[in-house]
C-alpha cells in the first residue's frame, strides 16, 4: 500500500516535469520565461500525477477515450493555468497541497485493489502494458498542446515512472547497445613477384 512518503516522493518526481511543462505553456518555449510564477513544488506535481492515475483507472476503451479527450484541460488545471469554461460550466475543483497528496494515495490504493483481482489489470503484464498506453496517450496530448516532441516524450515518461513508483515498479534498463565486431583487417596487397617479371 503506498505510504505517505512514497506518495510525496512520487509527487516530487512528477513536479520536475510539471515545472517544465508549466514554464513552456506559459512562455511558448522550453525554459523560457524564467521560473514559473506561483509554482508550489510537489503539491502541483501531485495534481499532475492524478492525471496519469486517472488514465490508469480507465477500465474500458470508452473510458480511456474520454480521459484522452480531456488530458489537455486536466493538465492545464493541474498546472494552475487558465482553462476556458466549456458551455458555461465551471471546471472541477483542483485539489491542492496535502489534499492533492491524499487524492494520489486514494487513487493508488484503488488501483492496487484492481491489481489484486484477476481482472483487466490483474493479468500478468497487463498493468505494464496499460501504463505504456497511458504514457503514449499523454505524450500525444502534450504534442497537440504545442509541446515539442522531445519534451512531450520526456515529461510523459517521467510522469509514468513517478506513477509506477507508487506500486514499487521501476523502468526496465535500456538494452545494452550491441557492439559490432571490429572490421576484419584488410590483407596487405600481394608483393609483386619481380622474379616472374624479370627472370634471372
């Protein structure tokens, strides 16, 4: 069961990516605009982490598609950026501070319950595959928001790793590069047989 420490550590890891995203979305360029004004470190990371956890909780293709359609707005909400109200409806309440951390712990515990059952996520390897699917969808949503490819992939991977750490999972190390064998040494050119050319 995720402890308070594990949740705060995951939120701190997610906060690093959240800060990068917030600065870019405010200024329109990576690292532009200086420090993000009002950035509150791990509480905002916890709010951003909730976006990933919600994707992991999507149990059907329809729920996953609905989550995917709202990623952009939810990311902006989590980062404290302006999100236009849709059809005159107010956006949902964004948890802050310890409230956000408690929400992370609650959702992680619900996911652990799903993992303990022989259902969708309880099958061997199912959770890892679903996590990769959520990570890819998150990166795609960031690209639609105008975030560059490299930054989108990096932030999505770091957010997914932070979420996985709640369950004691660690990313697999990258495969070691295969070192090609050294090229065979070229044989020296045959020496001319001067005796054949000029017989004694």
